């Protein structure tokens, strides 16, 4: 499996920092020129385009041989990505016509890939040697976490030079061996939400109060800066947006790490709801749209998936329909069961439980039913949890064929917040 590791460069002098910035400018200006040539002459294959622009690229933008080759490859990849987006229907109508009417444009500070001929790592010394337009700079220090330093021992392929707010980073791809997925002894259901980031079927609640409070504060500050509309205010807005994204990502990392640790310790799998398209299905009042659209459930699901792969923990995504309306004890389903945002009271058996806990238990039950029906040729449970080669959820995990199929809107009875937690 492939993982991305980012390290921060610490240029030793102003000259080194200027050389790195000048290198990004030269490479991206060259990429814009190559992009125009590719657009005007209809060249999309790497060999044809490289033969057309190689010598001109080196002479006009002061690039060495290998960086020039990387620039051409970067342009070819950009056009391939554009073609793939059009083919997959991600660009349609006016957006597609606009994209096809002009060449791909690169920012002057856009990331630039370097291979092992342009960049060499000294992991033990925590330094890198990097080609620049001012010559090769050796011994540039970098800093990263201890875990990232261990992962760099498995680095393969290219590394990207990136600048963010005047700071330089190297983004490397690490190729790790993927462990076998063990046979789960049950499932840890996880209900995702806005009020509570995650609630497990064990009853553990990971509150979103801190994140929501931070977002409200950032929203107030953003509104003030937008009213000013000055250049300095716009720069400040960019920094705030990135800071908020980093804060939310950190929360999601902590939550996903805790979920995987709990599942691995108890030899269980992790069951999540398939929430793709929820923003289109759920309606919200105007004052609630910010909270709904800033809900980073997809990022949290991605973090859970890749951490589960590293640990060999099975993950299933189940149909979310009626998980908040169905009783986890007697399976009675009705919208009036959800009496408020936080409480569930079954009209049939009288069970009263926290709404998110009830939903997470339903998710765990559905995952167990899907796994028992869909998994075949599984190893025995005798002794320690056996390992098997299963790395993907059964196809039935998303279909919900054995689940209630009432075509009701996802979520519970409207609550004072208007959104399901």
C-alpha cells in the first residue's frame, strides 16, 4: 500500500530559500510553455511532446536534462487527468467547454516532482540534496515526526517540492507491504455525525464540541475579513481556511486512530455508513448549511480505511437507511422513534437509549449480517484470529438488500438542530 509522507525543509540561508523558490518558478513557467505547445499542436503523448520541446525548454528556462524531462511528464499527466475527469463525467457542460478551450495552466508556486537523479535523501542525517537553478544544494536539513522518519526507509519513486505560506516541504511516496486482513470476531459499529464526530457501538462518544466551537469562531472572523475585502484581508482568509482544514484533519486523525486501535485490540472489524451523496439528500435551513457542508465525514472515512489497511483490520460500509429510526433491540422502524437529536425511544419495546449509540449498534448488526452472508472460504476462528486475504468489503455491503428499503429521507425526525448528529 502507498502512503504519503511530508517533511519540512529548513533552508540554511536566504540564498538556499531563494534558490528553491526560483526553481519552482522556472519549472512552472516552463510547464506553462510546454502546455501551450501541447495544446496548439495536439500533442498528448510523452515521447512526441518531449521531442518537440526538450531543447527549447532547457535553453529558455535554464533547466537541466532531468528536470526538463520531469516538467514534460508533469504536463502530460495534467492533460491525462483532465481527459479522465471528462471521461468520468466530473466535467460537463460549461465547465467542460471552458477547460477544453484553453491549455492547462500551472501556478508559479505549484508543486514540482523530482526523481532520484535530481533529489537524494540522507534519512539518518535528516538532510536532502536537491537540484536547483542555482546549482545542486547539498545538506538541506528537514524535520518530521519519528513515525514519518521510519516510513521514509520504504520511500520509492518521485518526491514533490511544495511551498506553503513561504515554507518548503517535500512530499514523498512510501510503499509499505500490506498485511492480510484477519477474520473479525464481531464488528465495531461507528455512527458519524456533526454534534458527535463518532459514536461507537460500545457506547464511546467522541464529541465534536471542540471542532464545532472552533469552526464558529473561524466563521465569525471570516465574515469580518470578507467585509473588509482588502488584499491583506484576502491573504488572511487563505491562512484561516488552511488552518481550519488542518485542525479538522487533526481531529479526524485522532478519531480514526482511536477507532482502529479499539477494533484491533478486540479483534473486530470497523463498520461505517456509506454517506456518499448525503449533502444532496439531506435538506437544511440556511443557517445550518455551513455545518453540513463543512462536515468532513469523507475524510474521516478515508483515514479509517488507510489506517485499517496498515493494521489488517477489515472495514465495511453499510447502507445507512433507517439506522437512526430502527430500534437496535427489537428492529422496529418508525420515524417517531427518534424523539430528539440525542435520544431514541422505541414505540414498540420501550427501549430508551442515546440516539447515536442506537444507530451505531444498528450499523454493527448490518455489517455482521453482510459479512456472514457475503464472505466465503474464510479461515477458522480456532486459536488466535486467523489471517485471510480479504481486503475489500463484500458487494452486498453497499446494496442493503436485506435491510429495510422504505424510501424515506436519510436521518431522523427533524430536531431543533435540523441535522442528524
